[in-house]
C-alpha cells in the first residue's frame, strides 16, 4: 500500500508520515524547492520525496502517473488565516488549483485511489450562540479568504465524487496543535515567546491578539489517526468533523501555558495581532465521525500544551 502525503514537510504532514510509517505503509511525499526539511529530518531514510509544484498541472500529472498511489492525504495548503487577508488571491489559487490538479490527474489516469482532503472548521465562520456544538449540517458562513478557499476545496471534493466517482473524503478539522506547530499559530506563538523569556532571550512580556475567541483544540497526533480512519472507514463524498467537543477561550489557553512556566510574565495586547474579522466560537460535534470509525481524541489538551512548550524549550 502506497500513500502520497502532500505537504509532507509541514506540521501535519510530518506527523502523518510518522503515523503511516508506524503502520508499515510506504510513504511518498511532495516537497518544493523551498521546503524546510527539519520536521522530517529524522525519517528521511524511510520516506520517498518528490519535488512537485501542486499549482502546476504538468508537475502533478507526472507525479501521479509515475507513482500511482493507493491513498492520498492532501495536506498541503496556505493554512494561516491572517496571510489570507494579505494575499487573498494567492491563498485561493494555491489551495484550490493544487487540489484541482490532483483530482484531474487521478481522473485522467483512472486511478482507483482514496483521497482525503484537509478542510477546516473555519468554513463554519460566523456561528450563532444556539448553533453549538457545531454539526456537519450547520450553515457555512466563512469569514476569511482562507475559509472561502477551504469551502471551495470541500465543494470540489463533493463535486468530483458526484461527477466522476472519485473516492474523496472531506475532513473538517477544528484547531489542532502539538510539537512542530508553525510559530505563527497561537499556541505555538505563545509557547515560543514563553520559552524565549525563560531562556532570557527576551524581556518578560508576552504579546497577544484577541483573547476572547473560543477554539476547540485536538492534538495533531489524534488528528492524523483520524485522517487514516477517514480513508479506511469513511464514506466517499461525505464530510466529517474532527474535533474534541471542548472549547477554551484563547485567554484560557494563555493562562494554561503561563501556569506551565515558573517565570512571571506580563501580558500585552499587540494591535497588529487583531484580525479584520475573527471567528468567535468553534466547538465541534464529532459524533458522525465517531459513529463511522470509532475515533475519539485521546491526548488531553494540557498534555499537548506541555509537549508544545517543551518542543520550543528544546529549540
Ligand atoms: N496566530 C495568533 N497569534 N492568533 C492569536 C493571537 C496571536 O498572537 N492572539 C490571539 N489569537 C487568536 C486568533 O485571533 C484566533 O481567534 C485564535 O487565536 C486562533 O488563531 P490561530 O492559531 O492563528 O488559528 P485559527 O483559528 O485562525 O486557524 C487554525 O485553525 C483552523 C481550524 O479551525 C489554523 O490551523 C487553520 O489552518 C485551521 O483550518
């Protein structure tokens, strides 16, 4: 069994590769010229890397025709919400065109493979107070270009399933974190700042954005297990929430991280970290996915935060 992981050198991609290797699956991954290799350095001898520009149809066709994977985990994306306001066109083009190129190649070469696409709880966007916990049937009211790009990716998955019978399973994943999370994302950003303060590399002040937003966090190691199960047991054409069914305000996340540290730290709001619009609450109901696959999150949030803080302390 051969699995292709797009974005293998990224945060989720590297964990996905580790999970697949531990299940004796042959792992193939796409990288770009400028990809950083530090997340996959330790498994370089066990995986096969191919340079591929997903925006380029020729590059994707060559890869799919030559490698003919049985499973595709499509994780590569521009995934940082604030970047999508600065580069909306690029975010939408990158996330949508890359996926179309994969679908068209699979269709053209008539591959009988299963494809998981990493969609997002950001698609729910504006959520009314009486609409939580969020089920897959909730309305989609995206509030950022990133969220629109993920909504488009998801509808394309459904459309290619209906039009051409491609075996696409859509996962709408709520926030996820853990070791190797990119430093722009809130849990990693706060952890990195704390680790630098502890090491005396910066004054004891932590800069923050909107602390009132509520998010539902799952450990990345639980998420990649979910992606595997999505292809093993999920229904093609269906969408599944991957979530923990618990949510915290970002202020609570900050307090948890501060209690994991012994140093005294002052909190300061940085206006540059505020967004033109922010999703107020994401709290996910994962019962549809649980009923289909038996999946539930196993790693408690405080353990994820400890591991993340220790990751930054060791860097
Ligand atoms: N990044 C960041 N930095 N966010 C901050 C900060 C800060 O200093 N302070 C407060 N926040 C708030 C943001 O305004 C947002 O409400 C929340 O923390 C989470 O921000 P991010 O970690 O950047 O993640 P996100 O919720 O925008 O998006 C993540 O989750 C999606 C799933 O819901 C990303 O991982 C997306 O790729 C993913 O699809």
